[in-house]
């Protein structure tokens, strides 16, 4: 009998009951990012309201790894400080000698029976599904490599295949021959490999290349020479694997992520007046029939109930809006809770600690901070309510201010249900307005106003008979 020729391909065997190898993820984040022209390390540059590295770490954690390592170098202390308290093992690459050298720094802490996934702190848009599929292709005898078809592969390492289409090696742009440079399949640098073998290959790396660095990509050729199959998986699209080296690329990724999130909102049933002018920079949870106008910015965690309407130019940051609430144009809401059927704006500001109960109205140029506006209460014009508790059915007139700060401490104002606060009133805290009380317009209230009574606190009006308005001096020629 003829023996079958060895192909170098090792088929994965599935044994019922076998558990997948524990996953260790290594994120390379030691680059300086000189082309950013910034004092910040590259991985701390902002993308959709979060550092680049946070996007990568969030994706990594979604894979439930046994361990998560971040290799830092330039500005390493600033990077660590930005993620203080997070479950991350920090690894220092004191000298930047290439990607292979960077991964080497993390390997002493990784057991041989783990699977190692290598990610990059400046490649923030990889999808969890893509990485799960990549990990599924890796095993104790198989390396998985994420590749991408590029319209313009300039700058990328090329994936070199043999005559049978099997991955043979990766050749970096500067080391590639003219023929190799015509290859359009690019290496993303993202790979999954068995830790024991990866450790051995990393120890064999050499820096005899145009950059004088230890390339992680050289382990692909080593794996092939050792008889392992390299499973090359194509990324879903080019945008998913884009990295950031300069401000132009950062802006490009911002546009990609903005479009991706707009499409997700549309699929969830949100009506967007213009998806190109919708800017979600955090988490969004929506009910049914939500409508969002143009140039709205959503940051942090935003929850919008059924039939919520958001007008143009609004900013919402860590906000929860109840069903049927309407936010008119150019209002800013931050760290507040708004219950059902409220009306806000235009040009209103709800600061941290603001709480609007059902049916409350907040109008133009009204600011509320650390205060509750009771059910059905209204503050429709030019008003400041800070450190206050306002009962239900209260009418707060234009120009009313709760004077909550004495220069050293904050004090609360309490306004009972059904009270009427006349325009231009100053409520000097700590002070209490009783239920059903009426405060005359222009009053300065420093003492408790009793329930059901009219309280007037004005200075006496005086007209000066012989007074004359000053006259401007005529200009001398």
C-alpha cells in the first residue's frame, strides 16, 4: 500500500467532553504613537468618548479569558493610571524591540496548556464574533491567523501562500519583494496559538530584517516548518481591523464606529432623522418608537423608554428617560432620571442628581441640579433649582432661584405640593415653602413660608422726586 503524502495539515479532532484550553489574552499597548503629535500615549487617544484601549479591553473581556495581560511601554504609568482598579495584569516592555519581543514579556506568566490570543491596543473595532470564530480555529496543533482582503495593502504584512493555497509565511511591507507586494491579503497581526509552542517559537526569533525588530509574524513560518497547519480566517470587513497611527486614521475609525452604532439603533427600531448625524458614544437601550433628531450626542449609559422624542442638538450623558418624554432642541442632560411623560427644553439643562417625576415640565433656560421636581410640576422659564425638593403640582415662575450656596456649604430648599412661586423670587436656603403656599413675585424668602398663605418679601417701592438721570459729557473736538 502506498503511504499518503504528508501535507503538513493537522486536522482537529473533536473529542466529546473535551474542554477548550484556557484562554490568555495579550494586548500590545506599548507604542508611543509619534504621528499623533500628542502628549498622551496612543492607546489613550479618544474614540467615541473612550480611550482606544478601553474598546479593546471591553472586547477582550467579552471572551471570558482566564487571564488578561496588557503590555505597556511609552507612557506606561499614564496608561495604568487610566485603568486603575481594573482586573488587568500589566507587563512592562522597557525597550520596544518589536511585536514578538512584546509578547515575550507576557509569556512567563502564561501556562503551556493555555491558548494565547494576541490583540492590539490601537485596533479597537474588532468584533467579538470575529474573535470567537478565530479562537475556534486554534488548537494544541493549529495556529489561527486573522487576515483581511485589502483594496490597498500598502503598509501591511502580506500573507504568503504556497501553490496549494496554504499559508506559508508573513512578509512585512519593507521586506517584501515586488511580487509579494502585489498580494492583497494582509496580516492583521491578530493570532491565536498554543502557549507552549508559541513560547518556543518566540525564543527562536531573530531581528535580521529592515526594522531590526523581533516580528511576531515570523512565528507563522516557524509553525509551518514544525508541521502545524495555519488556519487563516478572513475578517468580515477591512474597517474591523483598521489600526490607528495618526489623527486622520482616528477620525476614520470614529466615522466607522458612528455608522456601526447608527445601524444598530435602526435595527432596534429607533427612528433617526439622519443616521450620519447621530453620535452614540456609550451604551444605548431603547424602547419602541423612539425618535431621535439630528446632531444628538449620547454618552455613557442612556436608556430611552417607549415613544421618547429627542430634538436636534441635544446631549444626553448617563440618563434614563421614561416613556413618552419629549426633550426639545439643544438641551443637555447629565446623570439624571426623568420619569414618564415629561417635557424638557428647549435649551434646558439637567445636571447630576436631577429627578423629574411623571408629567413634570422644564422649559427654556432652566437648570436643575441635585433636585426633584414633583409630578406635574412646572418650571418653564429662566429658573435655577439646586439642592431642592419640589412637590407635585407646583408652579415655579420665571427667574426663580434657589440660593443654595453660602460660599462654604450647600443647603436645601423644600417646596410643598401645590405651591405657587411668583416670578423673580429668591429662595434663600435652608428654607421651606409650605403646601399650597403662594410666594409673591419679586420676593426674597429667608424664612419658612406657611402652607396655604400668601407670603410677600419685598423692599418698599420708593420714587425720588428731585432725582435727575446723569447726562453724558459732550465729546471735545
